[in-house]
C-alpha cells in the first residue's frame, strides 16, 4: 500500500479584484505531494505559483476547493486551529528572510520554539543543533545587520528546521542570493528531505533549484501545464 500523501489539493480556485478588474489566479488546481519529496513549482511572474503555495500552506483561503495536509482538511479549521497547525507542522522560508533586527540568530530559533512550548535546556540544544546544520554556529549571537544575505537566509532555514516540520514551504528562497549562496540554500532544503523526511514545496523561477528537486510542476495562468519527475544525483 502506498503511503498517504503529505498534501492534496482538489479544485483550487482563487481570484482577486471585483467586476471588470477581477482576475483569476488559480483555476481549479489539483495536486498531490508525496511524503519526503522535493517539489519545485516554476512559472512566470503572475502565473499563480506563490498563491498556490499560500493556499496549500493555510495562508490564503481559496474561493473554492479543498486542501488536505497531513490528513487534515485545513480550510475547515478556524483561524486559531489553523495557526496552531502551521506552527506545529509547517516550516516557511521566504525571499525577504523575515528576521527581527533586535534578535540574534539563536534568539530567532528560541523564539519559535517558545511559541511551540519548548523551552529551557531542550530549546537551547535544538537551537544549537539547527544552527550547526546550516553551518552558523559561529554566528549564533550575531544580529541580522551583521550577517550577509546568505547567512540571513540560512538563519531563516534554521528557524524552519528547528521545528522539525513535516512540511516546508519555500517562496523564492534564492532570488536575493548570489550563485554560491543560492546553491547552498537549496542544498540545505534538500538535506531536510533526506535527513528529516520532510516534504518540500519550493516556488521559484531560479534554474539552480531544478537539479535538487524530485519533481517539477510548471504553472501558467493559474493551471498546471506540466508535471515531471527526475532522479536527483
């Protein structure tokens, strides 16, 4: 028997605007993501790929359709339960890093662990382990202003990994980075698939990501136009 999917979407629709200005962003998307799989979602700007990520991860509610994540129909949950679901099971990595200027790298991780109810010695050990995984032990007590773009993104990845999430969503995680740091960031996401068995859904137009993905889903005009798999070396 094949394992249950990590995420499925059925008939997702989403539009913005009213009347003549109304624009359909998602047009009935059906998608199944398998456990422990790295899926890259590609497409031109405005194709709907970031909206799809937001709908799958419980950030933007679709106008129609269903999303089942880890067996939970997430859009039947009220807002507080949906927030708790994201906190406990999902990790996020965004283009803009989303770091607090007053917090050190380690404090960012301790903060999210605190929200999860993990504190004290266990929180410290988990934070130190996550920073070591992204090779930032030496930067643990530095604040964002003293970090490079690549280091900031690695803090963001460590913040996602420290939760030990089953699902990781990354939206253009390499677009602000040079070649070396971009490839390093994607390699870290790939490592989460291998070491933690996480399911990664990465939205990008960066071709550097493709060699790390098990699957590439192409989106145009709110529809999936191609879905291909390949073997990762």
